[in-house]
C-alpha cells in the first residue's frame, strides 16, 4: 500500500540548531517524569504500600494516556497549529506532578501525581509526529530511531543517576529535578521550529470519521497489539518490579546502577544503530518474532536468577530484545500513516499501548501479592510468547500479512 509523501516547503527545512533544540525538548520531556522512576517502586515499598497498591500507582501512569492520546492525536490533526501549546501543557502537568511528590506521601496524592505524569506522556505522539516532518517520508526509521535513541538515552541517564542522587541527597531531590526539567522544557518547546504540510492539503473530516478512518488503516491493529505487549513487558520489568525482585535475592540498592547499565546499554545501542542504518521493512516481521521470543526467554531466566551477575546478564538480553521492538513498531506507524492522519494514527497507537503501561504493573502487582515476585516475570514470559502467534497463525487477521509487507 502506498501513501503520498508529505509536501514541505523547501525553505522550511530545519537547521542543525532546530534539531538540537527539538531533541533538548525531548530530553527534558522524559527527564521530568523519569528521573525518580528507577527506584520509585522501592520508594513506594519503603513508604509502606502493598505490592497491589504499588502496582496500581505504577499502572495509573497509563490511565490518562489511554484517555487522552487518541483524542489528542485527532484534535492535533484538525488543529495542527496548537501542537506546541499542547506540549507546553504537558510540561505544566509534569511540573505539577513533581511538586505533589515533593510535598505529599499519601496514596491518593501520589496517585494524582502519576496521573499528571501520564498526561505529560500522552503528549509524546505529538512530539514524534512533529519531528517526523523534519525528515523525508522515506526516512521514517531514521527519524523514529533518533527519537527512540533520545528517549532511551534520557531514561538511561535517569536510571544510572537516580540511585546516587537519592543516596546522597534523599528522595525529594529527584522530584525537584523533574520540576526544573519541566520549566526548561517549556523554553525549548517555545523555540521549536514547526514544519507543516501545506494547509490546503488538510482534509475536512469529523471527529467520528477520523476515528473510523484511523482504525481502518491497514496493519495498525497488529502494530498496536504488539506495542501493548512490549510496553507491558517494559513496565513490569525495569520500570516496575525488577528492583524489587533484585532486593529479594540480596542485591544491594547501591548495585542497582549496574543492573540499569546492563539493561539500557544494549537497549540504547540498538536504537543508535537503527538511527544510523535503515532496515528494509521486509525484515521487520522476522526481527519482531525473534525479539519477542528472546523477551520470553530472558523473562523466564530473570524469574530464576539467584545472583547479581545472572540478574544483570538476563536484563541485558531483555534490553536488547526490547531495543529492537520499540523503534521498529514506531517506524511502522509513521510509515503506514497517510499524511492527513499522522497524528490520529499515532494517537490510536499510543492510546492502546498505554493499556500495557496500565495493566502490566497492575496485574503484575496482583500476581506478586498472590504468587510472589518470581511469578510476575513468568507471566511476562507467557505474554511475550503468546504475542508470537500474531505472526505464525495465518487465520488470525489476514491483514497481518498485507501487500505492503507490513511486519
């Protein structure tokens, strides 16, 4: 299936400084809501919450994303001139989230703070599509690889620095750093150079028709399901219960930095490779099958790990697998989206994968409460294995193998 490429004015080509400014805005975007995440589960446990309560708080980050990402995407397609304002609103929400976490420790206030953080994350689709216009239509993998590399690098910095910050300065400093990053992010977003398609090419469609047209895009449902699974795996493991299971086998909090290194170095390197080199879309399907199989394999190993060395090795393998999955799926969303539905498609994709962010930790918390922490990773392995059936059973949705060679 072929779609028309975006028509951009030659004089609107972004400069290197525009790229730098945009990526600094993205850095602040993720830093503001991730600087405290690495040990947030441990913080909640030390505050006195049960595994179930921790799972609810961690999963609540996905609730506002589920509610907002699709309508935001559609509204942004129709009202494309407000995209910068929406990103600024996102930073305002991360500012409020950090302030609440500084001053309150009750379950409901922390829950509200994470809901605000979810509002910020809901704006991510806007950022990805805005940045995709900085590249030609045939460079979708490169543009999304760049965004994924920035995302992973920021998360990696948060992961390796958070423990030291907390150890030397206490729990409140990461929250304050998130607040500061939010304010800096507003400045960078204000200076973003926007590139639009020519206004006369924008279709006039109702909200309902935009939703219907988006849901009918060939391949979007398959990509969305796979992203739902991969985000559930991410937020069950390194952003969820990996620190807790590490503590349970005697790994000290001071060693968590090496566990984060183990996960994020291969994760970031793969994003860097995909940023530099383009992969022919015809290889995406086999890569995804292999990576979901590897994810299942390493989750099983994590559930059986007994030492710091094995735990680090298995998280390294998991980081490698997920490092391929995220940018490939994201590039496919950009690639299959017709120009008039780019934001709507990204909103659809991200709204539904936010269910993984919500349900992964919540179900994981329930499983941990009933069956123990090791069962969380066994369940993640089963979920990853089941996702492979999307590829290997031809009778499940014939459009999985479409003429566009999607996946």
